[in-house]
């Protein structure tokens, strides 16, 4: 050790890569001075071979707020529902301090199980709990990808038993629902005409705002004939998405969302009527922050149409399941998968819900073919005899 004493204080001196290094340790103890010199040499050696001191592993709550959510807001800026999904799940994870207060490398499967048990005491649905677990799994993957941890993080498993949408509208239910939506449109249109002749419009000059009277009917028609996700339908633009009698989706929920769906004659009629006098870039414009309709825009009209039609209540996403189930009877699996806009074929399978009537019809066709085959075999035996 090249330490020496100057007065009462020990110094060290050595040569590193041809450069003389001399510094005071500010220590009067020789052993401590030698340790300081050794630490300095070690630090220089690390820098020379590209070694860096490990960064402290972040606490889960800090990583979610400072890293994960900013990443989501940046990469998913065009998908507000996705951002909202992750924000809600992050809030749920943060609320459980026994998990969110730990460093990422301290989290074990036992801590995750504790979070699941905590959420189950609140009697949340399995789908909601799985959404939180999906977010936690995504957090872990990003932490590993960004080098925030050097250890293997525990595997996050989803809970079984999640309820899936299996409702499919019958043709009769569709007819009653669209008829109710059309009647509601007639009422709105008549009310607007009456308002134009009212005192406020005639004497006070307060012209009423023209309602989009048939908004629900038109949106429902497009959803049930194209199988679009509601958000994809609401974001349709005349210039970007309508081409040569088809609807083109350029981006969406996943990699498979990009697709082209030929429009039915009913959809083409709806688009032609809506294009008349249209001045907005959106097919379904609305006075919202986004400029187009949202799910909340149709909430009251949808509830009113359900009540008036007498149809068992369903959510707008049911139109997509209904469309894909109907297509499945006539399309090959690959074409169905492409038009559905899924990345994984297994996802498309979950959207097909054959009814008892469809199954019975298919079984009758099998019986008919079997009967014909048996009759043919009997005929061959008799002929040979």
C-alpha cells in the first residue's frame, strides 16, 4: 500500500494508467487510510471495464407512479380507455401497502396472494381482480426489461372462473331493439321541429341545437353488421375509415385490429344518410372532449331502447359477439379471425356462441348425412346379393 504520513494525516499515492494519483485520506489511522486507497482503486477498475455500481431497486408504488404510468400515458395516448384501465389498477395495487410498499426484488408469491385475499374481502368480481393482476404482471415485465431488477420476479397467475360475455341477440331481439331505437329517433326529430316553432326560437331567437336523432339506431346497425368494437365504431372518420364500400380499421386494441370489413347494404344505407349534410370529420360527432361519441353518450338512449323494446338488458359489446357468432356459421375460421380483428385465434373462439337451435340444426344435418350413407350401404349389399 502506497500510503504515507504527512503530519498526523495519512495520504496515498499510486500510478493508474500512467497518471499519478495522490490524495489525502483525512484519516490518522493507517488501516483506515489503506482501506480508502483500496476503495479508490476498485472504483477506477470498475469504470475501466464498464462496471457500474448497482442502482437501488425501486419500491413498487414509486415505480408505478414515476415510471409505469408515464410510460402508459405516452405509449397509449391514442387509447384513453387503456390509460384509464391501468390507472384504476395502479390505484388498487397502491391501496394495499403490504405489496406496494415493498421493493420490487422483495416481492414474493406470498405477497401477491395476500393482495388477492385482500381484494376478495371487498367482494370484487374475478374479472376486476384479474385486471389488477394483469397490470402487476405488465409492471414486472417492464421492470425486468428496463433493468430495474437483476433478480427473477415471481410469476403472476390469473384466477380461474372469470365470467365472459356469452350473450347473443336473436334476430327477433335485434328487430325489436332497432325498432325502439328508430321510434326514439322519430320522437327526437319531432320534438326538434316543434321547438323550431316554439316561443324561444320564434320570439327570443334562441335556436335549439339539432339532435343526432338516429344516433343509437345507426351505431347499433353498424356494430351488429360489422363486428366492430364500440370504440372503433365511435372513432370512425369519413376520410380515413370509409373506402370503396368497406370500413378500414388502421389501429386498435391489438396487432390484429388492422383490417378491412366490406359493408353490408344496410350499413351502406346508414352511411349514405349520415353523410348528407355532414360537416364533421367524424361519422358520429358529439360535443365531447374527443369530438366524437363515447359509450356514455349512448347510455341513456340505450337504456330507453331496452325498456321500450322489452329485450333482456345487454351491453353494447353484445353486438360484436352477435355479429361474430353469426359470421361463424358461414365463414372459414381464418376469415372469421381476420375480420374479428384478433391477434390470437383462441380469442376468436371465445366470441362464437352457438345457440341450442344452431347445434340442433347441425346435428340434424349430421343425421341426414348418416342416413344417406347407411341407405347407400344397404343398397350396395342388396345389389351384390
